C-alpha cells in the first residue's frame, strides 16, 4: 500500500521488490502514492508495466466510510492507522483475482527489505495443505508464536479466497467495536481458534526476520544469518528515521562482522567510537 510519498523507507523496500526477477506488483494507492511510485520507478528505470495500481471499490469505500477510515497517511498509534491496515485484506483479494493462474501471491508491507527471491523458500508451503503462510515471532519464553501479517504468501484457489474473506470480515467486526484493533492482533485472534489452526503455516523466522531480531541476524545467533535471510521486516521500529536506518542496514548487509556489529550498536542507540570503513 502506498498512501502518499513513502520516502526513503518505501524507496528501499520497493527497489528490493522490483529487483526480484519477473516479479509483478499490485499496490493500493491514493493519487499521491501513485505519483510517487511512477516517479520513483521511472527514475530508477524500472518497467512500469510490472506494476498494477489499485483504487478502492465503491463497495469497500462505503464500508471504510462507516469505519471512519479516510484514505490518507496516518502515523502508527493513530486510530485511523490501524483501520488503514484493514486495506491489506482487500489488496490480497484483488491480487488473487489479477493473478489467479499464479500458484501464490505474496503480500509485503513497504517497510520490508527483500534480500533474495522468495520462490525457493516457499516450495514446501506450495506442497502443503496450508492455504496461506505468514511471518512469525516467538512472543514469550514458552515459545508461543505471534503471527505478523507484514509478510504473507497466499495460494490463489477458491478455498484460500474464502479464508481470506473470513479474516477480513473478522477484522471488520473487531474494528466496529474497537477502533484501534491492529491487523496483527486481529489475525492472531482469528488464528487462536483451533478450527483455523490447520489453514495456515508459518514462515521460517530465520529467513523472514522480524525487526527486533537484528542482533541475532548480525551475530548469527540461534541459526540466524545474513546468508540465510530472504527478507527483513523493520517493524518494532516506530518512526521514519528508525525504519530508514534499519532498511539501509539491510540493503548494505555485505559488511564484515565487526563493521556490522558496530553499525548495529549505533542503530540501537549505543555509543560506539570509531570509523566505519
């Protein structure tokens, strides 16, 4: 989704997406967002025919009017930010229609850096009974999983479409009673129902790295490593400056271990003297 000019974070993320060979992009935009993407893609010499721009339907606009969700950028924590996140279910639905002959469609937030083509990492998912797979994190010492819908892959069959619609409706109901219900919490509530547990799988968290696992990624702790990373999601960072720093780090992740550790310490607020080479 591109609502307005997404700046350095959006440019880094979109560049990494368009650098994936043969990728086609579906993006939900307002007027300013479409202008930003067109100007960026032209200046970077990307083929605009690979990008499909979506505008909201009258039906969905009516619903969002009822939810008091105007189509304009809102910062994290603003109630309308959370209602805006409801759009991702609509984007995925439309992408399924556009690419119904493709085995999967992938959803990504535009604060994700894609280091590798995800195709090989999704082979087992495509062979499985799961209808979608989603980024995950361990939320406590018990090892309970928390789902993060900032990165998802969906099959394009009718059963997957039905499940997507069920999640969308569930999120809609929650928003009517709780105007600050975020998409991740809504998805996790839906997933907590045992009936739904077999409908999805989770992405390898060492390949699809969550924002606060930066140190693990840098030092290769717990099986993490830059050589394994498919995508890095700069969530858990609030504010444009922090997200920009994290994604720029991911984009330049070829530094040696000492340099990366020094850079990470700076990003995390540590006072490190010395010069990066």
